[in-house]
């Protein structure tokens, strides 16, 4: 197997060069074969530090599958049940939707069918999972309960709270005890501080204005069950071996009973893939519990992608063929093209399938454009307002009703917390979470705010003040979550 994978290393290097990927860690496992683990490129390009198979990478939303495995273990121990309402375990847990509050189960949360999607702007505000979930009753759902799946990072955070509640232990400790230690994942951790304190971690990068730029590590510990696990290529070999063994440890013991493991990876809902609907790209069509499910060239496949500030990843395994692959990058975007080009090429190689030129299926020969690196940069201001209304005007030309003084102050929403508007040297700034962003005034009486960070997205949003009869600001609206009403913040006295 290793020789077959090694023959694809020139392709890996070409794809990395094309997309300016600084570092990549590859893991391939197959039943009865020695795992292949190798890293390419740099963990820190500026310091010329090479990545190795012991270098830590953020695996982002691939963490959800590990959280799901933790829950499966707690189900096996009888501490949790997939179909018991959450309020049985946490009586004060609530959503805005009363039906969802009464009926929502772990199964609903794990397959994203609660009706509460998005709202990623609220993290990382809270100090812990309990405080974080106290915002949920004030978050508007974007679909009726169980009507359709909507991807939700924040509900995966709540899954972590459930695990903490029934065990009395912090989620990070549970991951160490139930996942990392039993599987021999000696390098793995799930906290930003542990990553940054490591002597061997891949620095996160993003291509900005055509230049590869190092980013700070983004602390997302408050939604850790959704996105905070960090692993090496060797760690991923232990994880993938566990998966292709259907829940057994390296000694062959049933760490998760096979019936529960099969439930964990069984399709629960129809769910679209980031690949779209083009049949010859083999998009998955379902979601299980922390896994996308579907078929690759006639074979059952479970996979999941991940992306967080400066990192991208994909993990996949074929349960029947007992093959597993993970690809970890220290590059924010783009990721779909390179990860699927390599994943599919490697699967074809291992399965001895007819060759497909996946490189040209997913990209052209032309060098990437700025737009290729802006797949996570979205302008919702321009989408809402016609071009003729977007012109900026100097702050000093604002009418008295929109004076800098009247706009300043502290604004509050019970779900989203505090947002402050302040003036510095004649420029208004929106301060929210870890962001302080300049506001551009427009003729419409709205402001344009650029650089709003929500999970993997960087947004340009309109911000609109609400005025009383005396021309004083009493609140503001901003569409942090596009699938619901604009978020209303009221001004505090």
C-alpha cells in the first residue's frame, strides 16, 4: 500500500504548489496494512520549519465525528440515550421553539435537525458551555423542528454540555479519557492553549491579496465539541483504524458495541454536500451523527470536511472496504478542490479503480484568482442594497439625526450579548466579541461594516440604527444570521 500512496506524492506537491498550501499531513489506513503517515511542506514557513507526521493540525469540524464517538461510548455505558429528550438530562435547557425544547433529543442534535441553524456570531462570547447555551432561548430558529437539517455548530457545543452533565467532568477531560487515551492518540488535544503551547504545531495561514499570510490561533474553546480538536497524522491513523474496525480498539475489544457504531454512521437525514449535485463528483447525500454519508463509485462512504481559521481538513472511511484517509492543511481556504482531488485519487489507487483525472475535474490549469481564496468572504450589504445606495459619505456630513454622539453607546441582545458603538478620531467603530470594526456611513442611513467574522466566514453587513422621535438612537439591527430576522440590539441606559 505504501508504494502505491508514495507514487501519488508528486500530485500532492503539485496541488500544494498550485493552491499555496504551506503544509499538509496525510494519513491512509487499510485493514491488514501498515498505516501510511507523512507530512509535506511547512508548519512554519517563515522560520523554515518543516511539518512532520507528529505535527499538530487543527481538524476543525472533523471534531464533530469524535464528539459523536464520545456520545456513542456514553450511550454504551447507559449514561445517555439517543432518543431521550434533552430536558431529561438538563431540565432548564431551552430553545425559543417550545416544541423543540420539549422533544429535542441527542439524535436530533447530532444530525442537525433541531430547526436552530447558524447563529455562529455568538461564539466565542461565553466562558463555558453552560453559559453559552443560556443564550439559546433567545435565538430565532430558521426552520420548524425536525422539518429539515440545518448545520449547527452551536448545537454540537450543547452536545458537549450533555456529556459534561451526565459525567460531571469537563468535555476536554472526557475526550482525553474516552477517545485519545484508549485509541493511543498521544499527540491529540482539544484546546487552543494546548495547541499554541505545543513545540510542534502547524501555524494557521490564509492567502490574503495573493500573499500567504500567517494568522493567530483562534480560540474557539467554547464551541470545542464542534471544532477544536487538534491531531497529528499519527493520531489520525489511530482514529481511522478505530473507524474501519467498526468501533474496536487496537486490541480488538468492542470499545463501542457494533450496533451503536452502526447507528452512529447510519444516514438520519437528507443533507446536501459542499460539492453540489454534479453526479460525477460523487457528492454525499445524507448526514448521520457527525458524518456525511453517501456512495463513492458504488461503495459506501462516510466523510466530513472541516475548516476553521487557518486550517482545513477532510476525513473519510469506507466501512465495507475498510479504508480510511485524512488530509489536514494549515490553510484556511480554498479546501474543497485540493482535498477531494487527493481523496478521490487515493481511493481510486487503493481500490484499483479506473483512473480519473480528478485535478481537472476540480480545477483548471489557470493559476488561482483572488476569488478562489474568497469563497468564505461574503458581501451581504451589497446583496441587500442597490449599487446607487452604497456610496459612502464622510462622517462629518451626516445629518444631526445620525450624529456620531447619538450613535455611541452600549447595545444589548439577550442572545447575542453586548455590542458597543464608539467613536475614535471621528470614525465610528462596532465592537463585538473580539472584533473592533470601522463603520462606513451611507446615504441610506445605514452603515457598512466589513470584516465581521462568523466561524469560517468573513462578512460585510449592513448596520441600521433605530431612532426615537427626538432623533436619539434607541437600538440597532444587524443581520448576523441571514435566515432569520435581523438581530435587534437595544441601547442600554
